[in-house]
């Protein structure tokens, strides 16, 4: 992914475990270990009706849970759900998209304080990268997806990563293509480090359901 200029000297933490066998998922980056990944099957349905003017509708949904052990010994639990809905009209090969929206939401909470959780909520439409917030009470960080790739002005047709921002300044980033990578500057606010780390884990486990929709 193309990183914010502020991250030029921030350590890149490679991600292990995203490629390969999916039955027992385990993801690692830095001193973090993501395990006990419990993923549902992708559920959904498709509908196509009409003779001259066709209506097409599709929806997909998947949920997953996970546990993260952080570098400070803290354990967090995450529960997430992703969905996509698409409605369109088609005639003579020409399609009008009426709705094409995807969403991702996760609840993240520390093992020592189950009621002290954070919420990650992202939405977007028409294949653009997801964007939204990571929040708890009055504390909110912006989370913005990007499809830009380092070294080229041309965007990809898939999301390359996400950037976390606080008060307009980037505080962390995660690359979600290929094996993945994570950047968390040492100067990040101590109160934000753990929830941002767990949110990054959720995004590394997130699977884009648009790819499961019929052509």
C-alpha cells in the first residue's frame, strides 16, 4: 500500500499466517498473536427475475470471532460481521445499480474488562474502499481504506490497506494485500495502542464478500 509520508521511518511489521490453510487460522505481527479464529460459512442468496427488464438482487454475510494476545500480556476478544447487498436492473446488457453497499463491524473488548469495549464500523458503496470509525464513548479515530499502491499513480481494483487517524494525523496503518504488514509508531497514544492493534487484527481477518457475488 502507499503509506502516509509520516510513516517513512516507522518500522514495518510483516504479518505471518494470512496465506495458506484456513481451517486453523493464526495470524502474527510484531509481538501480537491472533488465535482462536472462529469463522462462519458465508451465507446469502441471489435472485434474478424478469423477461425483458431484469431485476437482480444478491446478499452475503459472514461472521467471525478471534482472540489477541498483545505485547503487554493483555488479552482481547473480537467479534465481527461483514455483509454486502447488491440490487440492480438490467436490460439488453445495460445495468443500472440501484444499491451496492458493503459494511464491516466489530466489537473489541479486553479480557480484564468485558464492558470496556471499542466498536469498529466501516461502510462504503460501489467497490470503493471501506471507511468509518474506531470508537469508544467520546473517543473516535477515523479509519480510511485505500486502493493506492506504492510506486505507481494507478489505483488497484481492490483495497490495499487502511490508515487510522487521530485529529487529522495518521497513527497506524495496515496493509491487507499479499501477506500483509503493520505500522504502529512508538509515539501513538498509549490509550489507543491496544484497541488500534486489535482493530488491525480484525481487518487482517476481514474477507471482502463482493468477490462471492455472481458476475
